[in-house]
C-alpha cells in the first residue's frame, strides 16, 4: 500500500470533494476524474518541481514545553514543502479542477495577493497554460515579484486612491472581474470553489490525528487574513472527525495581528449583542457555546446586517506577518460562526509575539516557515489564551508558508 505521505490528497479524498460530486453529476466516471487530477498534477509538477502530496503532521512536545503549555500535545502541520511553498496552491488547484469540468475553461485568470497566494496562482496558471494578472500592493516583497515574473504572470502594482477604504489590490481585482476577468483567488466570497481544495488540509489532519490515536479535544489555531484557510481547514477537520469516529469536539481559534484585526473586532461586536455574557473573551466563548438559541440568533443577525460587524480596518499597520494583513476578512462569517459554535474565540497578537513565534517555531521544529506561516503559533504566546489549554487538549497549528527571504 502506498504510504499516506506519498499520496495525492486530491485523489485520496476525492470522494469528499465538491468538484468530484459535480463531475459524477455531469456523467463523468471515477476514472475520468482521476485522469483529470493526474494530468493536471503532472503539469503542476513540471512547473513547481513537485506535485501534491499529503504533508506532515508531527507532534512537537519540545515546542509545547518552550511555550509553557499545560499539554505536551502540540502538533504542527507543515505546508512549507507543498506546491509553491505554501497551502495556497491547494485552494487554487481545487478551483482549477472545477474549471477543468468545463468544455471551454476560462482563459485569463486574476488574483489579488502580495505573497504565497500569488505564487501559487502563478504556478498553477503556468501549468495550465493560462495567462494570469496579479494585483499587488506597493510594498510587495521583491522575492515574490521576481518569482511571479519568472512564472510569466502579469503584475499590476496598485496604489491607494485618495479617500479609498479597503485593500487597493483587491479593489482593482474586483473592478477587473466586473470587466470580464475570471477570478482565481483564495477568497471564498469571490471564488467559492477555492474552499473545496483547501479542505484537503483538514481531511489530512483529521486522518493523521486519527491514525495517531487522538481522541481528546483538538484546538486548532489558524492564522487569518482573508479567512479561506481557517474556513477550509476547519470544515475539512470537522468532516474528517465525523467520518473517522473522533468524537471529542474540536475548538477553533482565529489569530490576527494587532496591526490589522478586523475579524476579532467582528467577533467581539457580534457576540457583544448578547448583553449578559462576560467581557473576558474565553469566558464569553464558554458561556455562549452552551446556548444554542443565542447562537442561532447571532447567525441571523450576522447574515442580516454583516456590515455592522465586518468593517475594513481603518489604519492598517506593518507586520512581519505580511500575508495576513487583509483589512477585510472576506470569509469572516465562516470563521466567526464556527468559533462561536465550538466555544472558541479570536486571538489578537502583538508584533513582538509574531516575531517571537517565528523564531521559537523555526528553532524548535527546524521548519523554515515565514512569520506569516507561523502566525497561528503566535496565538499561543498570548497568556490569556495559553492558560485555557488543558493537559488533555491536543493543540494544532499550521506552518503554512516557506520563508522566501532566507538565504
């Protein structure tokens, strides 16, 4: 039998992919879908030097000790060796699979990104021989711009217009989509199929934890920019837990930096509409998780007036975790509501914690992840949150992107 780590997740978990069920609905055979995945993956491998494989999930007791956690069960999911050096290619390959079901796939693709998502999009677009427009901020990293150029992407630098609120690259991207550009992004609100491919990371984690005999509570700390990673990984993990019989409920924590933190503000504003809850976030989350009627009311309120809660961050600041500086969390509702239902809460980390988490994480694990890639770990440097981790908890963080600035 082929070892789990050597298998293509889009084949191993194809029966859980929405694209697979759509293909079968259209009259495709299983063999035809497998052939599509295989041919596309081979094309990606020719460009990136590797195709998609299941990435490692390893226990890191030494890291847990360094962080002074009350549990030895800290797990790190390492995405730095994935296609394009991050998890982002999973999302975009999932979208490409959906496009592959069409008789005439779209020609010109577009994405707004300043880092890993842009590189992943450029790799997949190059593999499929489709032109790609990438909308980037003025402060985009030179290493990323160089990689995009090498992959043949057309890069468009976007300045902030006078009086403009919101991310300039994203706004220019939306304008281009309105003019006919096909979105090839990692925002589920614009490209819903991007969540489908991203769920594979959650499927993998659920199976890997199951094979390790994990049955206790899992706390997933996910760094959040636009929200697609947390949305997809959580959905895949929860679905996988059900299918593999892992009965202990998991808890979701979303992590953003104090430089740009629209999601924690949205969570705070939304849960704050229930007036008799504690002010301290962990206590508020614990109380709310047991009140199903209040949760249903919050979901109704959020869907009715989303603009009251998710608002663009007014004064975005700099951070070493540049990949999660989205001033709007586009997929916010599919992160906030799972946190509320699971008893989780968001964590806002300082720049010092972002930098420390990267230094500690790299040193303890030997994984060359970027500060963006280890930002979820920074959530465990927050004393209030760390104190809520029990000895029985299994804590999972995702190291999602390689450090491209390393010599």
